[in-house]
C-alpha cells in the first residue's frame, strides 16, 4: 500500500528483478538501431512468414512459423537470404522462443550483440551456451488514420506468454498485447487531452497510444515488474513516442500502487483501464502472491469493476471521461444490466455500457483456466474448475457478461439521475469503434442542447433501407433501416417512421415533416394526433442519437 499523499514515482529503481533494464541508454539505442536494420516490424515479420503462418501466430500457433523460419529454408539468392535469415533469427528468438546460437544473434544484431541483450535482461545463455529469450519482444504498430495523430512502429516487451513456455504462468506475469488490450485501444475515444491516466498499465500498451494525443500520461500498476517493463518500452521507443529519455517524467509519470491510491486528489481529462477484471474464486488464507496479478484484482466476484465504476468519476475533471473493460455477474432471474446500473445509483455519472458477450459459469471457468495454462495439471484443473462453479453458485450467478464501459463526469451536473444507457451488441462491429462512439456522444450532446422539432435532418451516408413483403402483398410487412458503419445497428421502422426517413433531405424541419405525416395518415375517429406526433418525435430522436439521421449541415 502506498501513502496517497506521497505516491511512489517509479523510475528511481531501474533494476527490478526479472524485468528488462531501462537504465542503459547506449544499449537501448544500439538495440533499436539493430531491430530497425533487421526489419523487425509488423510488416517485416508478416512478409517473412507469409499470410497464413502470420495469421496462425496471431492465434498463438507457432508451428507454421517454426517451419518457415528453419535455417535450412534460406537457400536462394545469397543477399536476400542473408537478410531473411537474420530476421528469422530474431523472430525465432523472441516470437517463437527457440534458443539461437550466440554467433547468429551477434550477426543479426551486431551493435547490441548477445552481451548487450544479456545486460538488458532480454535474453540469457542456457547451459549449452545457446541464447534464450527471457522476455517476449515484438513489433507493434498502428496506422496514422486510427487516432488522427500519426502512426507508430514500436517494439514492446512483456513476459513470455503461455504458448511460448512450459508450465503455469508466474503469478506476477506481465501481460503482453492481448485481445482485451487491443479492444480497449480501439474503443478509446481519441481526442486531445491534457492529463490522461492509464490504470493498470501492464506493458504500457494503452500509454503508448495515449501519448499520441495527451500532453501528459500517468501510468499506474500494482506490479513493480509491470512498471519496469513499461519504462523499458518507453525508453526503447522514446524517439517514436516523442519522449526525451533524459526527462521522461515531463510526459509520463509511472506510479506504483493499487487502484486510485497513487493518484488520489488528482484529476484527469481521460482515464483508460483494462483492469484485472477476471472473476476468481477466493480461498481462505490466500495471499496476494497466489493471484495472477495481470487478471485478478484480489476481490470477490465482480467487485473490482464495481469499485472502479463507483470511484473513477472521482478522479475525472468536469467533462472528463473514463473508458474501461469489465466483467459483471448476472444473478439468476436478473437482467444483465441490473448490477451495473446499481453501481451508478446516486452517482451523477453519465454512463454507457455495451455488453459484447455473455457466457455461463462453465465456459467462463474453462476460458480462464486455459488462459494461464492451469489445464496442464489434471488435479489442479479439476479443483480449480470446481472452485469456479462453487463460487458462482454461492452468489446465485447464472451468467457472466463482458463489455465496454464509458463514464463521464458531467460538466454542469443537473438534478436527478444522469443519463445511463445499457445495450447488448454481440455481433461484429466496425473497428476501431472509438471514433463512432465519439460521434454518438456528440449526437447525444447535440440532442440535449437543441430542440429537435426545429431541426432539419438528412439520412447518414452509410444507411440503407430494406423492405420485406409477402408475395402479392400490397405493402411491406417489415421495413428495416440498416447502418453500414460503426455499431452497425438495425432499426425496425413503423410506416410513419419509414415515411419520415424517406423525406429527410434537409429541406423541411422535423416539425413540418411530422405535421405532413399526421395530415396524410391521420383523420380517423380513433386517431390521437398528439400521441402520434409525440411518438414520432421520440422515434426520430432515437434515430438521430444512433446516427441514422444527422442534422443537415
Ligand atoms: C489486464 S492487465 C492490462 C494491462 C494493459 N493495460 C493492457 O491493456 O493490456 C491488468 C493490469 O492491472 C494491474 N493490476 C492488478 N491489480 C491492480 C490494482 N489493484 N491496481 C492497479 N493495477 C493493478 C496488473 O498488474 C496488470 O498489469
């Protein structure tokens, strides 16, 4: 535990055991030069392996890449093959975790050489003298159009993953870039921020992205090893991330501590967190060293996510937003959103939860036991599986939801409950989804600030209409409005709403269009004009909120 008044600024102890060293600037520069020269980039590795072996590697399947990078495979043109063989040595060393000869490593990475890699803590020499990876070191990059602030090519170190080593993962395993990491990267709304917080930074993946649109990033973790990996990654990529290696702290502050302890009394415009949200059975007398720090926050059930939803708004500046991923328990007979909604009660926080997946206790247990390779020991597996089922049963949990969470501290709090939206979207959505979430938030704000009746609307470019009717029927039985981009929503339209949408060319106001439709479709004795207009106005508001209709420019 750290004293909130004096947060531990990480960086003064660069020699964290079992983590790469970031206090050897000359070796870091030599390593970066060598990796660049050997072509160790995302595209370089994809080019060496070919599409299918590269795709298999992304699924943690090493065999195709092992075959393609066999030294015997390089027997063609000497110049081309020398370059490919050098890259293959690096790929085999760090991505496939196959020990290499010292001579091959020295030839592939001639400036840093094996001796430098040993000093940096990235490799070790095994008993036979071969050079073996101590960590995973992989290229990672993103395109300039993803966040509007320039692309980047980096190298990121983390612990070797389950598929790269035998046995169960160490409990203080520092996670590499996984599916959840990239989900949060793609979900984050990227606009300029003065101060951003990455809570539970791990290898630093969220921080690298935040640095591209934030003046200053505070990255926290409960694990000193995680912060050491992040620091190493920042120093190795200092140039691309526009960091001054001699003054890292002017752009990044690394803080050791749990949850919000290291940033108490501070505020941020943006908080992102891929927290250790995995629900884990607790056992009597367990110690924190028994927990997989990368995924288990040490609390019962979904308490870590509940805690963050309740407390994160406290470190947001007015108008600031937090985005995180999480799991939530769904008790028998309850709707999935009941628990998340209860976490917000009385908070005044605006919220948007999107449930992306829901699984039963069995599948949940299998997924997370496999994740840490706990299935390799039959007895351990049986006991751990049973413990998961017992734990969920003790709280009458029928299913577990996973999804993304957006929170905002209102700029001008209003009396009453703040708006909260809960929706389930389990089909594939466009990625990165962040820009579309940003547009949705802007539309909701626009609706809040404008009188819809006076607005002029147009149909968004990605929207199409689909009509279904029985053969010979006079009118369609079903009219669907489909969105091609973003959350790819489908909306079932009433006849009057379909008529409204088809007339939305920006010419007439919403009020005028609704009036025309009331005149056209109304008139009968049981026609309630006020209810018709109010209902249609509300439906039109929903179409604007969801991006089917947009205010005319
Ligand atoms: C799922 S990993 C996410 C790592 C990285 N941010 C990403 O997106 O891949 C969760 C991280 O939270 C850290 N962590 C675990 N418990 C924590 C706590 N109580 N407070 C802060 N960080 C914690 C872990 O050490 C780990 O690095």
